[in-house]
């Protein structure tokens, strides 16, 4: 049977993605899945999502999981007026505290911890910078370096405070600080959707949240899911990965970028130390671990760190697995994926990180 595709991130990829996805699911069913299943596809969090649950109770469970994702979007969206993040960013000129829901506070505390743990490679305070480059609107531009210098002090994640007092949760920001949970929102939504599915009696499900693949359990025949990793240079599958109860999350420069008048390509992942799109020598990083939230944060952080920094971080933590594809067409993967990863594309070199 074909691969599930771990790479459809935006609406432009969506028709091909939907076709491939539906074909894959159909193939699964033709090959003997007599169980009931329910699948729903929808737009949320600026991307295209599909949730497929198996079993008798799948329709009700999948619908509840979809509703849960909409709820999370309402909390975390940078553009929906009234969302917690929107309200924090609205008055970015001031030093102040904003009252937020406990769920937002919890996620921001996680994001701040990840920022410290990755030494700023992951930084939830870069929204003013992504805005200046036009990644929030699609009106791309190379901002004046003076503007970047003015914005950088507001991106200091060490000044982000998350607190609770007077019976409420509060987020403290400094002047110019604007928050963006775009690098973890879909991973968090995936974890929450899986929680809802489990609570509603589902033991086998597949989620494609804009290219973040998360699976609950195994396929209904008890075998592992086979997830395809996208070749960053075209839309083919360059490797396959067998997983159960896991998230497979990729960050790649190919997902959103523009080519400026100077002929240079600028991608949507920002190096917080320069305020510019990162140039780490990587084409894509895929993280595999149980939590979608952790995988999503790490995929962005490891992309920013580059190969050596990512390998060093992995050796220190060892609570996730990763596939790193360099601009030079080398593929590196961590030793925990041995026996689970099949490389299809002829990379210049394939190395194991130990
Ligand atoms: P992802 O595709 O998960 O790597 O997330 C990328 C998105 O996260 C971007 O589109 C920005 O909204 C935001 N972002 C960009 N650079 C960073 C960074 N260094 N740390 C955290 N979030 C970032
Ligand atoms: Mg991410």
C-alpha cells in the first residue's frame, strides 16, 4: 500500500494532497479493512486538515476532535480578533500583562521553556519580524536592516512572563513583543484531537494536519502506519517511515518562501539572532516522537540550529528521533529510526547520527 504523506502544508498543495490522501485511504480499505471508518477534511489554522478515525464510534469521535481543533484555533490565532494571542499582540507597544485562558498560558509556558532549552532557536516572540518580512500576509518584502534592528529587542523571549494570580492566568510582555505559536499550534491541536478520539473510544486514527502526521495506535489490521517523507526538491516521497502512536512533523524551507529582486530565496523560518530568514544549510527536518507539540517545536528549533547543532541537541536529550536533509542532498537520521526508515531517493550520502 502507498505512503501517507507527511508534507502537505498549504492550500496550494491541497488538491494533490487530498487526492493522494483519499487514494491512500481507499487503498487501505480495499486491502481488507472491513472496519467502519469516518473521515473529515476541513480548513483550520491556515491549512488543510484531515482526520480519519476507525471503528463503530468513529463519526461522533472525529466530529468532536474537529470541534476541539476549531476551539484551539480560536485561542491561538494571530489574526482572529479576540483570540488570546491577538489580544496580547494588539497592544505590543506597551509593557503589560494580558489575562489569558489557562490553556494559552500552559502553551506559552511550554513555548518559553522550549526557547530556553533550544537557546532561542525556537522563539515564540518573533511575530513582529515575520510580519516585517510579509510572511503573515503574503506581501513579501526584504525589510530595511534598521527596521530589523528596531524590532529585535522586542523578540527577547527571556522577558516573556507567564504567571497566575488573582485567580487568573497572565502573560507579561515588553514593548514591541508580539507572539506567534505558528510553530507549535498544529502539533498541540493534533495531541488534543487524539486525546478526544481516545476519550471517545477510538483506538486507531490517522491525522494529517497540514503535513503534520499524527497516528493513534496502529492500522486496524495491527500493522504500523507507513508515512512518506517528502523530497524537499519535488513532490515525491524520498523515504518511508513505519510508525504507531507517533507524530511525524516536518519543517522545511520549501513550505513557504519567496525569491526577492536580488535573486535570493527567503524562507518563513526566522533566525531570532539576526531577525532574518534562517540559512542553516538544511532543506528539511522531520521529528518523530509521541507528542505532536514536542515534535512541532523541535522541527522548527532543529531546522534553525542546523545539522551540527541539531545532532548535539539530540545527543543531549535523546527523547525524540529525527531525519535531517541538507541542502547538499545528504540525509542524516538518528539511530532510533534504524529498521523503521526506508530511504527511496538517491541522496548523495546517508548517515546515521549516534
Ligand atoms: P514550522 O512550520 O512548524 O517550522 O513553523 C514555522 C512558523 O513558525 C513560521 O511560519 C512562523 O510563523 C513561526 N516561526 C518562524 N521562525 C520561528 C522560530 N525560530 N521559532 C518559533 N517560531 C517560528
Ligand atoms: Mg514546528
